[in-house]
């Protein structure tokens, strides 16, 4: 099963802090919806760009994408 990484981009001097806060909301959503998602996180791409993300199986992606409205997605490779 292919896994997809749903990504939210944050830019600016507070990008890292905002991405970490957004990840908390992602984790809350996972708990509320009782989803079997274990991979979430943040990744700093530069001083002014940090992402928050979750990884989901492709067949479960659409309702999560529609509910959480990520900025973009990509195929996840470990």
C-alpha cells in the first residue's frame, strides 16, 4: 500500500513554532477520529520555512485531505 505525506507549509520567522502548534492539532484530529495514523511531525526546511505533516495510506487519504486541507502532498518514502 502506497503511503502519502500530507503537508502544511509555514513561512516566516515564526514558521517552526507555528508548525509545531499545527502538529498538535493534527494529533488531536487523529485521536478524535480514531484513526490508525502513527507518523506525524515537523521538518525545518530553512530558517523561514517549516512544514507540519502526517502520513496516511493512499486509500484513506481523501476524507482526511478534505477535512484538514493540507497545502500539498507527496508520496512518502521511509
